[in-house]
C-alpha cells in the first residue's frame, strides 16, 4: 500500500477520533440537557463521518472498487442524527426540563411556555 494512502487514512482516523473524543467529553461536561444535545449531534457525527471516510478510502484501495457500505452508513448517519436531536429537544421542551441560567434568554424561554 502506498504511503500517501496510509497517510490519508491515518489523518481521517485521527481527526475522527479527536472529534468523537470531543463529543464524548462535551456530553459528559456540558451543564444541561439542551447543551448536551450539541456534543453528540455535531462533533460526534463529524467524527464518525471522518472515520467512515477513512474506512471507505482503505476499503476502496484494498478491493479496487468503490465501497458502497460506508457511503450508505454516512448518508444514514447524516439523515438520522439531526432528526433524532430535534426529537430529543422537542421532548425536552414538552417535559419542561430545566436549563442552565447562562444558556438561554429568560423572556424567550418563558414566553412559549405560557401560551398554552
């Protein structure tokens, strides 16, 4: 295998690993439910996408044809992650979960809750 293929795959794996790590740390360290949604939906999705691209480059080089499985997984991930985050946020609003004081403007948060 040529050095440049190994370098490209290694870079994608490292960048993907760093984003997954940052998303995991954000999920554990952020103060409330709403801000914790950003870590797995943004950083971890990008990290898994980089891991899949690295896997696709390696599989394509090894087999000699385009590896469609990684493309399908990436498309599925990019479609389902925002939808699931939206549904979780909507559920959190429905259940009126507490938010950190520094994450929201009080008038914007309280006004929709009193319109019922």
